[in-house]
C-alpha cells in the first residue's frame, strides 16, 4: 500500500492552445458576419432618409433630369423658401403639436385607467367590458354613423377636438396595458389597501410608477398616431387655418400636381419646384417624431419585451 504517483490529467499546452485558437477563430467569423449584417441593415435604413434630405436641396431641373442622387448636381433653397415664406406651415405645426401633445396625454390617461379596471381581478363586469372592447376593435361603426356622431351630435366640425376625441381609446393599446397589469403581483394592491390607500391613490402612486416602460411605449404609439393622422382632418376640418401638417402636405402636393397638370408644366416648374417641395415638406414635418425616439428609446425597448422573460 505504498504511495503510487498519480497520473496527471492536465491537458498539454499545445492542445489547449489549438482548441482556444479554434474557438476564437469561429467566434471572430461569427462576429464579423453579425457586424456586416448590422452595417448592411443600417445602410439600407439610412440611405432612403439621406436621399430625401439631399434631394430636397436639389434644383427642380436637376431632380427631373437625374432623379434621386446621393449628391445632387445643382443645389438650391427654393423649396424651403417657398414653404417658409407663408404662415401656413407655422399654423399647421401649431395644430399638429397641440393635437399630438393634448391627444397623447388624454389618450394615455384614459387608456391606462380603463385597462387597469379590466385587469383588476375584483371588478365585477371586467370580462364583459373586455369583450365589448375586443368587439369594438374587430367591428367598426361605419363611416356614415361615425361622421354623423362627430359632426352633428357632438358638433365638433372645424374643431381640433374632432382630431383628438375619436382616438382617445385604442383597444389594441388597452390590451397591451391589460397584459402588463395582470403580470403585476396582486399583493401590491393588498399591501397598499392595508396601509389605507384608496383606489385612486393606489393607481397613481403605485401602479403608474411601476408601469413606466409600458406607458412610455403606449405614449409613443399614440403620439405617432396623432401626428401622422390626416384622415380625420380631411373629414371634419374645412378651415385651412386648422389643418394639421399631414393634411397640409396632402393639399400642397395635390395643388402642385393640379397646377402642373393644368399649366402644362413649364411655367409652373419655374414658379415652384414641385418635386423638391414634396421632399422638403417631408423633412420639415418628420423632425418632431425623430427627435422623440431618443428620449423614449430605453423605455420603448423595455416596454416591448415585457412578459418575454419571467423569473
């Protein structure tokens, strides 16, 4: 029973080096492919924006002769001068900002409260309300009935409220909030109730702060919906001073095309660069939404992944 020397199980340095080198080479190839795909995807996304921005500064003759170019041959500020020389752009900006800000605040408030009622396990008729909400999402009331209700019954013709009230409760966004509220432990409600908090205090002081990611995501969806909408203004707004940006773009492009069609094109192109005006209008109107994303990005990424992983 003497002490026998044990055999070493440490791998040889050469074998370990070869294995590590193989793994690092495979990882390098994988990372190179991933980065190449990401760069390619980024270029595909950025190039259209650059084409719109660059060609909005192109002269009408250069654009009609060469089409979209990465760098136009001839540069001009005629399109922006034509847009900014009047007051309609500022009026439309004011209207769109008022509708987007007020509409988003009102819509998020109503939707979050309504979704909390549906998600609350002790609300008696929550299933009926959820079914009616789903039914409203699937079925519509029809254009004629909708127009009569807004224009004749509510008397919102030529009013910015006609652009806000029809969108204050989106069933799809409500169900997103319902799914998040149901994922919260009900013990939070019980603890707050024991401490003497009422329903309103519980909702605004506890539920809303812990729901910041999903509420920020829904707020972004609502803001984009209000900002990009032109259909309601086409139906209910006749006063051009109340036209939002999207309807202004539609009316402007329609009038430019009509003038070019009736005038034959030659004299019209000298007076107003139609193609450059369309691109310049897009650049001027997309700004607020593009600037909004960086502030909500961290909440947006977290909000869309809620419920994907559970601990």
